[in-house]
C-alpha cells in the first residue's frame, strides 16, 4: 500500500475508534502526514503496520483518588497514567493536575512525549499522567493529602526502570515532594522513581529552569544559524508558571526583552521588560494572580483575556501556557505584529490552522516536541545522577542542556532538508523522533 493511503487509513480508523478524543486526534493529524516521505523510503514500516501499533498506548491506568478537604469532607478525583511507548527506555513524562485533564489530553501529551524523548537522544520512552484535581485555592494540607492518595495507587505502576513521572501544569516541586514522600512510605527510598525533585533530596540542579531555558536555547541556535542573536529582540511570552518564568529569565540573560506574561485570566504588558524578581515572588512564593503585578508595578498594564490579542510590535513569540492557545486569528495577529519566530514552550499551543499561518507567512516554527524537550532532557540527566548517586554542578547541567538543544535544532533542520522543505522544523522533529523509536520497535518484534 502507498504510504499516503496508509496514513489516511490509520487516521480514519482512529477517528472512528475514539471520535471524542479531539486533542489526541489533533496531535496524530499534525504528526502522521509529515512522516509520509520517510515511510515511502521505508516500506517495511507500512508492511508491519507500525502506525497502528504506535498510536495505541501500551497501557493506560485509570483510578479513583479519594481525599479529605480541610472541612473534613470527602472529595474524589480521577487519576490516570498513560504508558505510551517503552521502545527506547522506561516511560517518562509529566503529571498534570488541572480540571481539564482527561484521557484525550493525556493521550495527546503522551503521544508527543514519545518523539520528544527520542529527539533528546537519551534512553527514555513516552508516558504522561495526572488528574482532574484543581490545585488552585487549595491549602498545602489539601495538596498533600491529595498527592498522598494519588501516589497510593500510582506507586503500584511506576518504578525507576519502569515509569518515571515528573511535573507538568499544576505539579511543581511541592507536589513532587509530597508524591515522593508517599512513594517512599509505601515502597522504599528510591530517588530514581520521580524527577523534578527538590535539590535537597536528589533533584538535579537546573531542572526547574530546564524547559524554559531549553526553549530559549533552541531559538538561540536558530538565530545563530541565521546570523542573528537575541540582542535587542522583543519577546512575547504567555503563561507565568514554571516554563514561562525561566524562558523570560534566559531571554533577559541573552539580551532580549520579554514584554508580556499571562495567566488563565489575563496578561501583563510591561514594555520595559517583565520584572522577573516580582513575577517569581508573586508566582513561586505568594502563589498570587497576575492582577497583583500591576499593583506593585503601576507602569505596567494588565488586560483580561489572551496575550495573543495584544497588538504590539515584537520579534519572537514563546507560548508557554497550554494547548491550543494560538488559533488562526491569533497567528495572523502575530504575523501582523512582525513576529518572525514562534517556539513552543508549551505542548501543542498552536492549532493546526495557526501552524499553517506560520508556514504561509514565513515564520520560523519550533514545535513543542523539539523546543520544550529541555525539561525532559534534564529529567533524564537527573535519572543519571540518581543512578550514580552523584550530583552535577548547575553549570555542567546547563552546558549539557545547551548542547542537547543544539543537537535537537540541528537534527530537526537536517532531517527537514532531507525529507521535507528547508526550515520545516516540525516535519524534521516528527521524522527524526519517529525514526529511532520505529527502528527499536521493529527490532524488538513490535511488542
Ligand atoms: P505551570 O502550572 O507552572 O504554569 C502554567 C501556566 O499556564 C500558568 O500561568 C497558568 O495560568 C497558565 N495556564 C494553564 N492553563 C491555562 C489555560 N487553559 N488558559 C490559559 N492559561 C493557562 O505549568 P508549566 O509551566 O509546567 O507548563 C506550561 C506548559 O509547558 C504546558 O503546556 C506543559 O505541558 C508544558 N511543558 C512543561 C514542562 C515542564 O517541565 N514543566 C516540560 C515540557 C512542556 P493559571 O495559573 O491561571 O492556571
């Protein structure tokens, strides 16, 4: 069968099988057509139905998470772990705590994670998990009781050589600490079972910063390749969580100016550049909303709605909040604002129509599975340090991160030139990520 026809049949099959999993279908639809040129060159993958197999998670676990709130009332949430692919290493991917979490979102994230992890060049498979629990407005004690209940079930399914979760939206150092404590009580002290741990108990220096820094390094290497740099560039950033904060920090270190950040209610426009010390204080210490930012920095402006509605000249956009935040209209606005590069700190923040606009307008596009791979890469470095019972310096980790991001950039660029068009980094990322996993699956008997 022709590769193109095979891909269309797989897409149709998946649409009929799980018509309600819109995010998962979107991730698959973005991915599959781009690998057709590679499949044409490798008919053995078509003959062995690799796409039918790779789009089906190896295992999905769903469980109830009962927990008691501060008023003594019993609450219940749904917990999940999607163990998508272990061809090149133990399942690896974050846990997301957000009310929107469902199987479709976790399958999209887990599917992308397979190829992202492959691109890092490190031995890690793909997985993702989480819960529809909403950490917002909860006390520390409630978060702790929820995490303990969640891990009571999850601990039966993970392990340093099996599945190593980390953080994602709503899961940072505090949550990883509580999850780790409960795992230890139930099983044994094994540092390698979770990454993103605080540095005082086997976390890696530089992990907190890694996703944001990595996304900026990806752009730095792209700019260098084009004979340019961050110096003097205006950067639009969305989000104000872990990824956004450290993307802003690295932009400023490299001579650019991040002029926006956002949360799910609104956004800040600070033309002098986001005050990072204030943002960290608000988000990492006080866990406050962005409305507080303008109270302490009245020269900045706060608006309700999406940061991508802002009409201000800028050079680079770094979406670092959540999936599908940039649609076609917002992508057109980015182009009208003069943006020349979009690199995704978040996972799938651009709809397919938005990506089409980037290509039409000649905007360089760094897809999440390449641009935000720095987080999981440093998680894999944390696993190495845990196995060695050593801890590397922050400088060493950061240097390795920069090298990994350079390697990812070059891999995407070179693979795009070989199989697609020049500078189509999305096609490059998809094909390069897929090639390694598919080869391993075939060698292992497609199990
Ligand atoms: P955080 O929970 O630390 O921050 C998330 C930020 O995004 C917050 O500012 C949040 O605002 C905003 N946000 C969340 N949901 C929405 C929404 N529906 N609409 C608008 N804004 C929203 O998460 P991270 O920074 O860790 O993750 C951000 C993105 O980066 C995600 O797509 C994640 O999958 C991706 N990512 C994260 C990695 C990591 O290492 N942490 C690694 C690779 C990718 P509010 O506070 O109002 O909810």
